[in-house]
C-alpha cells in the first residue's frame, strides 16, 4: 500500500514538474511575439534613412526634413554665426560639447529639432539667444549649434548619424 | 458589519428554484437592497454611486463612438469631424463622452477628498483605499489615451510629452516600443485606441473588487466610529438608493448644462487643429484634471545631486500618485474623521485649496509672471512666476503626506468622540430620544 502511494506521488510529481516546465516555457515563447509586435514594423524601419540635397540652401537658411518621423534641421550657418557659437565658453554649457564635435563641416549644422526636455519643437528666433532656438513649451534655450543654454532641457539637441555623399548631398541615418 | 447571514427569502417557486441553482437574487438582495449602512451618511457619500453612473455613461457612449471613429492618423481627425457633422446625434454623443470624462474626474476628486476628510483609508479599509487609488491611476491612463484619439495638435503633442516622460525613466528602446516607430505616429494611434477601449473594462473589474472590499468591511461614516448594532444602521434600499437617485439627477442636470450650453468649456482650441508633427502649439496644456500633476512635473526646474531636472520632474509626478498608495500607513492618528481632529481639519482644507491652485497652475504657461519685481536684459518681466507657485504647491502636497500626517497623530489632541452613531445623530437632532429610534427601527422590519 505504502509502495503504491509512493509510486503515485512520484508519478504525480513528474506530471507537475513536466506540465509546470511546459507551461513556463510555453508562456515565455508565446509572450515574445505579443511584446515584439509593439516594436517598429518592417515598413516603419524601411523609412529609416533620408537623403537631403544641399544645393538650394542659401547661407543663413534652414530647412526641416523628416527623418524617422522626426523633424531634422539642416542649417547652413554663416561664418559670423559659427564664430559666435564657438565663442561661447564650455563653462556656460549644461551639457558641454564643442561645436566642432557636433558638425562635420562648420557651415552645415544637422540636428534633430526635438527639445530634449519633453519632445516639443523649438522655434528658431532671437528671443532666447541670438541665432539660436527657443522651445515655447517650457522655455528651453539652445544656441546655433543646438546646445542647451538654459531652461529645463538636460541635453543638447541630438546630432543624427549622417554622411556627406557628395559636397551637395547628405544621407541621414 | 458585513452581513453575516442572508436576509433573502425567495417569494415564489421560480425564485426558489433559481436560488438553489444560482443564488444571484440572494446576492443582489444582500448587497444592494438590505445591506446595512450607517444611518448618518451625508451627501459626500453618494459619489461612489455617481462614479458608477459616470463609468456606464462613458462605456455606452464610447462603444457607440467607436462605431464611427477611424483609428488611423490620416483619417482620425476627419472622422471626428464626421461624427460631429454627419452622424445622427454624433455631436451629442461626442460631447457627452468628452465632457463625461471631466465630470467623471469631478466626481472622483470629491470621492477621494471625502475619503481623506473622514479617514476612510484607515484600518480596516486599507485595501479598499488601495483599489481606489488603482482605479484613479487607470482612469488617468484611459483619459490620456482618449485625449490622443482625435489626432489634433493637442492629441499629438500631449502624447509626445507624456510618452517622453516614460522615456526619461525607461529609455529610448522603451519609447520606440511604445510608439511602434521612431515618433508618435499611426502605429501609436492604433494601439492607443485599442487600449482606450480596453481600460474602462479594467476599471469596471477593479471597481467590483473595490465594492467587494467595501461590502466586506462596511461603510465608514462621518463620525468615523464603527456601528455598534442594528440601531446604528439602515438598509441601503430605500434609504440611500433614494439619495443616490436624487444626486444623480442633480449631477445629470449640471452635466447636461455643460454638454448643451458650454460643450467646450473644459477643452482647448488646439484640439480642433489637426496634428502636425512639424509644429508644436505655442502652449501645451493637459486637461484640467491632470493639471496638478503637470504643475508638479514642471516645478522641478533644478537638479539635485545626480538627478537632473527632467528625471526629477518625472519622479516627482509619479511620486505624487505613488504616495497615495501608502496613505493608510502614513496617517498615525487612531481617530478617523476630521470632525474630531481640529488641526488635521485645517491641514486638510489647505490641502484641497493647494490642489486646486496646482491644478490651475498646470494649465498656465510655465514662465508667466504673477508678481512682477523687475525686468531682465531683454525687457521681459521677471518675478514670482507660475513655476515658483508650483514649487510651493508641490512642497505642501508632499509635506501633507510625509510630515503632517505622521506627526499629527502623535501631537494632535482629538475632540471627544460620540459614544455611538445613534447617539451622535440624536445629539444633532436636539436629543429627542424616543421617536427617531422608533423610526429607525421600523424600516428594518419592513425588509
């Protein structure tokens, strides 16, 4: 009788361990598709690079292109603007970074125009900083290199990965 | 206080047959009709019923609106206009749903403040309170998701601000997962629509647990002392159901007045401008009911140690909600009702006013100067501004829970509590002993 009970217990233990393991593994492999379907789809990822023709942009002008759904600024800075930006001492910056590290050619500034505070789009105006940007949402001020000068935003405007395909064409992404 | 034994007697063959198989009528009788309720509940105690009414209104109008709405970023804005102009009574259904959210929050705020005033979160009602805070949290999520659906400027940029808040805590991979892309776009709208449809039913589920917990421990009441017997209670039906019908009628009149005469009272003009990812509205404001939390977020414009202002703001805002969960353990006073707590009474009403000020401040542009003391180099006014006001408000919000609640229990001398609910009621009526006691006894026998 006791041997019979013992057998039963062993058999039932096996059933528990087996079905428990199968259930845990099953939940894990089933959960992943449900989680991953939320990630950017193939169609969304396919739009991940953007090419910009620089030829029509005049000195002092800035255009906005969409890269991965984000407004990205391509700005042709004048020599005076470059000089002015590079004169700002690092000590004045919240997120210190030299302008030279942020551009590939001094003339061309390429940054994502989304405030690093909470994602609003700053405006190019002279209210906060001459030649810079002001985010109207919470008052963050950026310079003509997209570096944060004051306000709640913690970081400089991000520089997207880009390369010069030729002198008048860049590929972002 | 929970009804230990059932008072239900099936009246005919059919109900006897059903009662032996599925005692649903017994359940309804014990919980909705004969449920013993303290006899001194005032109108502040009717908001639970009003909230249930609000949830039903939102679910019914929401299901109908979903039959006409198109959750696609190219079509959503126009489909809302189509509902407003072409769908039969679409304007009415949308205005009810839109303002229903505001009225839902008016009721939930009264309900929560009522709980804070009468100490309804204290032993043995901690779980009841926690479930309530959970409902409040899901309500805020549902309201936010619904706000994004018309795909207006406010929808898009509100979604941007809130999802970036979560990104500040959990990183870019998380926000991209949440968005289904690299920015708030069509995939975001579609999943937000799906979740906006789901969450009200989650609220309904938690509400069932909330009412279960309530009916297990029984109602608190304005004296904060437990009923000592049948002389302290009356059956829910008809004593409080009559009160519910009356306040729901009043509530609906106020609701209808807004829907018909000022449907955009709580709204914002940018909600009627189609979403444009290239242009941020000059001033992004949340709906009024989230204003206080938004004000607390913006109040953090400084860094503390390794926490930068952005993360600090997010933590402050989430902390303001999270702290509600532990209120039962922060309040050290054994006396429940603010009626018998002279110092807490003042602190509580300052808290209410403070919350109203924060809610207002959250809707104002961050830098608006309230008291001008000078001008800066560019000639703009400087001085005491909305951010400063929000900082003071945030400080009191947290001090109320972290400092005032624990310390008052130790230092405050409460007033004498009445011996029983019945005695408190009679004292209020001028001590006429015999008649009210008899009147209270009679209805019991009528059940």
